[in-house]
C-alpha cells in the first residue's frame, strides 16, 4: 500500500476560504477515487496562504479487475431481439453465455494502475473545484472554458510513493518540486514522497499544518502578554485568521499611545481586529491596555523591532480615525441624530427607521404602563394597578382580546402612578434614542458597534443611566448564550423592538419560510422568549400578537426548550387548549405535565383518556368545553360507574381550582385520583350498552373525563 501526496500551489488564498477548501478537496478527491473503485484508509488535508495539500494513505498499486454481466433476451427470443442485444453489447452470438434459458453478455474489465487513476482524479478535482470566488488569468483567460482558480495556479506536486503522477492542467505540469517560504526560502524544494513533505517544508520555514500554526499563534501571543504583565483577550476567530495569513507565524507584542484609551475599548479592539488583525490585551484589573499583538510572517533578524514599529504606526493612524469619529459624534446630541432616521428606509413595506422608532417608543411605553415588564409575583400577576388597560398602542402590533389575570397579594407592592409614569417616560425616551447611533460616523465605520456606541454617547451626553443602558443593550439577546437584559427600561425597549419587527413583518406577509429568514425573525422570537422567561414576565402575547404570530412563538418555544429537555408534544398539548399566551405560566404547566406523564399514574391516565377520546370520536361527540355533571340516572349504576362519578365530582373542581391558582402540580395530583376509577370503569363497565339510557349516561361520563383532563392540557396531543 502506498501514500499519495497532492499539493496545489497558487498565489495567496484568502484565509476565510481555506477551511472550506480543505473540506472540498477531501470530498472531491474521495468521490473521484470511489468512481474508480479506490478508497484511502485516511486522508489528511492542509492549507496555507500559498498551498492546498492532501495526503491519501494506503492506496493499492492498481484497481481490481471487474467482471460485468448484462442480462439479455431469452435464448428462444425472436431474431430481432437478439440482433438488438448484440448491437448494444458489440458482441457476437458465440460470445454470449446462456443460463436458465436466458442470454448474458459477460465482459472482463482489467484493473488500472493507480497512478493513471490519480492523474484523471487530480485533473477532475482541479477543474470542478467550487471556490466561492475564482478567477481566470493569462492569455487563456480570454476563453470562458479556461481554468478558474481562487488565484493563479503555479504548481502541482503529485507523488504516488516516490513516483510523479503526470498531470497537466491549464499549462501547469505536475512534478516533485515546490517552493518554501517566500522570503526565508524562495527557492525550489524537491519532495521525496508524502512521508517527508511536512518536515521538508518545515525546514524551509513553512508550517503546512494549519492547526499547528494556530496553536503556535495562540500560545505565543498569550505568553507575550504574560511576559508584559498583561492578559491576552482571547479571540479564536482571529487566531484562525492569522493562521490563514502566515506560513511561518511569529507573534510580536507592541505598544500604542495610551492617550487612545480615551476611546471606548470596544472601538480600539474592533479597530485592531478588523483593520489590522491584531490581538489586544487587558491589565490585571480587566481594563484595556495600551498593547497589541501582531503576527508577522517572518523571523526578522532584529527580533521584529522594525515590524512592531511599523505596525504601531499603522495602528496609530487607524485609532486616530476612530478617535475622530468618536469625538465628532459626541458633538451632536442623540436626539438630533435621531431626526436623520427619517431618511433611512427600514423596509419598503414598513417605512423608515423613524417610523419603526415611533412604533417601538409607543409599544415600550405601553408595556411599562400595563406592568408587563415587571417580574411575576409568586403565583399571580405583578402588573401595577395603574394603567389604562386595553390592547397595544395603534400601529405597534395586531391586537387580540386580552386575557384576565388575577393580581396576587404576595411579592412587592405595585408601582405608584407617579413611579409608573416616570418609568414609562424613561422607556419611551430610551426607545426614541435607541436607533440614533445608526447615523453616526463610528457606526457607519463599524456597524457591529450599533447600540453599544449609542450607549456611550447617551451616557457622555448626560442621559440617565437607565436610558444609556437601554440604548446600549436593546438588541440583546442576539443569540444563544448572549446576556439577557434585566433592567426594566432595557427590557421594555428590547421587547418592543423585537415584537415590532416580528408583528410588522408578519403583517406585511414577510414571514420566515423554510430555511429562509432574511429579517432574522426567528432570532428575534427567541430573544423575546428569553427576555420573558429569564425575567419571569407575565406578558400575554395575545395582546400584542396575532394568531399566526402566536403559532410562530409556539414553534420557537419548542426549539428553545428542546435543549432544556422539555418535550415538544407537551408544549403542543398546552397550546392546543387555546387562550394560553403567558409563556411563564405555560411552561410551568408544561413542566408539571412532563413530570406527571412520566409517572405510572400519568401514563395510565393518558391511556385511559385516549381510550375515552377514541370512543367519543367514533360516536361523533366533539369536545365542547367544560362538561356538565351527570343527570340523575334512570337505572341502578354499577359500582365502578358510581366510583368514577364520585371521583370526577371531586377531581374536576379540585383541578380547576388548582389551575386557577397556577398550582399545576396540584392539578396533576387531582387528575391522578382518576386513574384507578377510569381503569376499573373500562375493565368492568360496558359503555355501548344495549340500553340507550345506560349508553347515553356512560358516554356523558366519558365526556366529563375528557373535559376534566382538558383543564390541564389536551392529552390527545401527547405522544405515547
């Protein structure tokens, strides 16, 4: 068995394309081998800025011979059928074999030398390579049929063992020679085989293993920071990018003018990272330090002093630009900046950003006035008793009828009318300033800083801390693991912003479809869910969302709760009851339900319910809500019938009362008392009795069973 080495050397491959290129190279090469009946025991791929390489291990010297058999007509078939088969196979009648009265054409295809297979495979891989962006070059580029590659392809190393595999693509001939480091060893290197490829290049200042380069950058950068009494700000994306930019990485620590530290630290870090690919450092107290780590692609004779000095000057120029943007932006009040939002189109169907801000400000105020951004108070609602009630403000979102919630006497007292108005005014002010930084110079340069810069500007311009924090954090949470705001003003603005986007895009029929979600509405919905659940908010979504939006939230809730181990069918079972749009209460019910159905009583009650529901379905008796108690019986009931009636008389009000108090564990306990009577009823009582009176009374009893269970959840939605 023999190893095969392939190196495709070109001009610089963008760092962002290298990982995908390695995957594509391995995938395409394996597919080409499979077509020829070959497979490597292992495949390793490497990428540097100037080369893409693959080593396929343990290939045979040749492919196996293949015998092919094609079934033909019966031996007694008409001459025309035989002649057609002979033309198709190119054989004579004497060359056919006969088995069980049927003719077969058998051909033997000899094995092929592996180098011949590899030559075809390499050419096919190169021509089919799916670079995200590619180019043509040279005189041949005038033809659209010419080779396309990420950058001009200059060399091919193709070695099967020590044998050169002959490949010619677009005038580039394969061989055993490659080049070392551009500066340290620009001359040719002759590779003996796959076994010495990595070490020969290392000797010529090229580390071909991208993981090794990344580890070197990560470890040395951290060590340099420690030597300077600092701590490196870890950034794996930057590690990978620098590994993709260098073949012989040499991290170097430099310093910049500490006067630049007056600029927000996030600006300095982003300037260093995005523009220069530098790491930054913090001091032992966590403050940003006046230090950076750059990654050179050369081991300089002066230890890198001139490289560091050059990079310091470039960084200083970038930071000067950033400071200019910051200081210029500070001169314009955010309220004045916000006036420019009317010139920015949010969406052609939804107006300008100023229109969105107006909706968000009204909705944020309404959420505060209705007490919906305050945490729950024990079992009941923490909604203040002030506020005008009713649905969401006009233009904020489609509105459905509100649900009733009983206030609880537990927990802290509700806000006074004066405090509530102050909080509502603050939330509205924060919402009106939240998007103002979109028109600032800094956010124009670094869009990633939207919100964050607004928070800095608001604080510097004397806005209250609650407003500055809300402006800064109103986009949060933006993804799984992100911080979830807890300050009431921030929560109000963040909820209003996300709810407005979801409801408005749905109203404009621009909802997510399949894998497409161009306006990130799924992420916004998960953000709303996180804000509600993490803060324990009693926010009836039905007051701010239409039915289709509530269904959308239900789907997102199932996704969000899957990682927490909550069953999706139980969420469906609770949502199916209708009228439940309080996520805190819904999940409390779902968790109690999940605990219950996991018990023996729960499993048996579920089985009994489904049996009752199936009988009612066959009888065409639909679920019409709460059931009435059985009318006086005209016959003497059986003892198990009496027992079930008594159990229902006790369990129905107990479960309903527990649900009203949001004691869902208590509701499950009440339902659990039905388990034994239901089992005994089905074991010993005939529902479809010939006596019409008995049959009607017993069906009514099953209607009561179904209705009692539906006080907690629609068990028909539960799997199992």
